[in-house]
C-alpha cells in the first residue's frame, strides 16, 4: 500500500532533484528535508544515507512505521536521462530473475528509484572466494542471459578511447600509458572477431556491489551495465577481488560448467589485460580530476604498493586522497604489463 501513494509524489520529488544537482552547496540535511516533504502521508521511521556505488547517485536506506520492509531510495542526476533509464532497465530485468533487489516504483525519468533493502552479507575480498565462487558463477550466468539494454551505455572500448584522448589533450599521459594504448589499438581485429559473443554485462563487479544470501549472490549498482563479452565481467570480477590463478580457474570452470579449454583461457587473459588498462585509464582520469578540484599536486615518484592493498581500501572513496587513486592507476598499468602478452593474443 505504501507505494500506491509514493508514486504520486515521485513527479514532485523528481523536480526537486534538479536543485540538488544544480546547486553544489545543497547539503545532505536539505536532501533529507525534501525526503520528508515528499512522503507527507507516512511516518518515516528512519532515513540513513548509504555510501559507495556510483558517484552520480545518492542512496538512502528508509523505513516507515507502517511497513516491516526496509527500502533503498536512489536519487540519480535528472540530467543524465539515458544513463538513468539504462540502469533502471537493468535493475528491472535483473530483479525478475532474482539477481538484484526488487524494484518497487520509480519516476518517469528514472531519477528516483525505490527498491527493497536486502539483508544479505556485504561482500569482502575474502568472503567472495571459496564456497561463494559458485554463487558468483551462477549469478553471472543468469545476468549474461538478460536481453540487450535498449538504453545502452557506451562500450568499454569507447570509454577507453574517450578517456585516453581526454588525458592526452591535457598532456597527462606517460610513455607507458601511450604504449599501452597502442597495444589496445592493435587489438581491433580481435575485438571485432569476438564481438559475436557479446552478452548483457553488469560492468562494475567489485566487492561493494555484491551481497551474499544463504543460496546466491545479489548484485547492486547497475549503472555501468553494457553489452560486452562475458569474460569482461569475469576478469573484471577476478581483478577486483584479487583472485589467484587457481581461483580464476575455479570461477571459469563453474561458469562454463566444463574444464576450461586453452582457447577460452587465452581469451579470458585478453580481457584481463584489457581491464587492467581500463582500470588505469579510469583511475588516472579520476585522480587528476580530484587533484584539480582540491588543488593538489600529485607526486609522480610516490612508492607503489601491491595490488591487494589498493583493492582492499578503494571501496571507501570518501576518505581517500587523489594521490591514492593516482598510485592505484600506476599499479593497474604495471599489472597490465605483467599479464602474459602471449595469453592475450
């Protein structure tokens, strides 16, 4: 019954969001006041800000005294209509097959989405291994069976091109990054050859976007969904969770349901190498953007730590410096060069 009434205030609520995203000075307290104003017929029991996930999204955990179910309220930038509708389509399709929280209601422009709050165990790098590998493989097989998104995001290859050109235009690339981009361009024939195997992908499979219940893995934050080869998702997941070679083999075997053929393993390493480059490009863009906003000069000779260090601490973006993400980008580029080149051909 709650959502029968909430639907009618979503239009007003959606209009209110214009102020949140056009005025940088709007505080969280003002956002919470808009929430209370938007639900005049119900007594809100608790509103708790949720952090993590997409930087274009504000999330709140909400509960009403008239309902035992808790919900998550997602506020998207109303200006990003196509991206919002792309995420909404993905969420609706994924919730139908039980791999995403149920979507209860949403505004016409998808700037406001209300979904169930899932009481699963938040994923960590350690808990995403061992027995949970099979849950992840099963969930990804279901995800990859979903229909192509009509509100499609840009492809991974388009993102790499645009981000590299942005860095190049600002003279922020290095010889190592330039050489990696040249490798990327030489893979055009391989990319075209494997394009026939493209499927719906989640696109952002780090630990913060995975919840485990007793029998399956649930995925959240579908803003980066796309249409790519399934190994894009699998290698991205393995990179983010720090899987070793044995764990990667287990994941692939569970996903394919057969021992991994050498040809498939080589294809997997191709996407793993591609993803390290994608990580590096994206992190460089983010680091430079944050450094510019905060007027910080990045130290180019700062020591680089192990990959495991960066993936462990990268979930809490609010407390991390631009230097952290700059070093993270350098580490990702170093990992790109470590992945066996022969395996990626």
